[in-house]
């Protein structure tokens, strides 16, 4: 199975109601997410899940500063229509935060990743507003 892009993984969690945080993962540099009360790097968790081929278990005692591989719970199969009113303002704020990070980022490769995440987020926001 082909490995999914970072922005695809992050977009999936945003659509499922995850909140993108300002803190970044120490291993891959991607933003950490808060999802179902847990804080973790969704990209590292997805990569670990792809390697193992099994659903990862959340790491005990995980906090906002220390993402661990394999710490992500699987995305919930929620109803996007009912949750979109709650998610839209959070997604818009996250997009603004990403734009601020792009302005400060010096690494061109990271800028591209962040810009892809902004594009994906704005596309998701448009879809949610059309629902």
C-alpha cells in the first residue's frame, strides 16, 4: 500500500474533529493534534500503523510536548454533517495559525508542507460550509 502524504493524514483528522495544535512533533516536525482527549502526532502514528499493519494504542501518560510513534487512536467514523458547525470555526483558526507559521518558517520544504496543509484545510472548510 502506498504511503499517504502528511497533509492527507492531517486533513483526515481535521475532518474527524481533531484540533491542530501550535506545537510540532520532535520526530517529523508536523503539527501535533488533539483528538478524543489525547495529544499526539497523527503523521507519526499513521506511519507506525502502516508499518505494523495494526491499530495503534494510545501511549500512557502522553502530554502535549512529547509525541510518540504509535500513539494515535484510529479516526472515528463520525457524522461530518452534524459536527461541521462546531468544526468550522476551529478549522478556520487552525488555517490562520498555519499561515502565521508559514511567515516565520525559513525552511522551504516545511513551507511547502504548511502551504499544502492550508490548501487542504481551506478546501475542507469550503466543503463543510456547503453542507
